[in-house]
C-alpha cells in the first residue's frame, strides 16, 4: 500500500523562482510556471493550460467546437474525481473500497505525492 502526502511547492526549475526568463528579445513570462515563480500543482497547471487552449480556439474553425467540448468534458470529469476523492477522505476510516477509490482518484488528479510505505 502507498501513502499520500501533499505535494511540495518548490521554486520553478526553469526560472528559479523569478517568474520570468531571459530571451533574445528581453525578459518574458516563464512558460512553465506562468510567471508565478513556483511549481504549480496539478489542478492549477491543468486549468491554466485549458484556458490557453480555449483562447487558441476562440475563433470559428474546423475543430473549435470539438476542442471546446473536450475541454468542458475534462473539467467535468476532474470535478467528479475531486468529489469522489473528498468523499473517500471523509470515509477513510472505513478502509477497503473507499481507500482504493481515494488512491485511484488521487493518481488521476495528482493532488498528493504518492510515496511507498
């Protein structure tokens, strides 16, 4: 069995916590931490990337409707997994199925670091 611990927040490895990187055209926002200067957690990073995808496909195009639908489905699925994880944490003392579902939901969401006992 493995245990879970909150994922540690460290400085971004690309910009070393500055939030920007140097380029030939001068400083620019770090593409990995989006200017935050820290490693983003899984939910935050995914949401920022989804917003970038939505912005890229705002204009009508051949695939824009399908991509917006896919983004909607991804958000809905992640929300359902968060609710499942929360319910399993509330019922963690019961063990068994709740504990297994908690592990599976966390593995999909990446909220907590998974450590071997």
